[in-house]
């Protein structure tokens, strides 16, 4: 099943819920999206730092043989 089909099934299942529960599900998705948007830059910075350290390690590995942190 593709991701698109999965989302469609979730939305159809949500439509079967009573109105207050639909609103709660919508609010929950919005809160999760806000948390993800807040967290995303930190994940990017950590990944870029990790990549920079790996590049530096490989640079020194080639010049001086095995090098450990």
C-alpha cells in the first residue's frame, strides 16, 4: 500500500468519527505538525555537523592512516 493510500484510508476512517472526535483528530495532527516543524531544523543541524565530522575524519584518515576521535 502506498503512503497516499494510507493517508486516504486514515481520512475516510476519520470521517466516520463523531464531530468532536474529528476535531480532536485534526487538532492532534496540527500539533504533531507543529512539533515536527519546530524539531526539524535541530535535526538538520545535527546531521550536518555529523557529516562534517565524518568528512574531517576521512580527510585525516587518508593523510595519516587510522585516526580515532
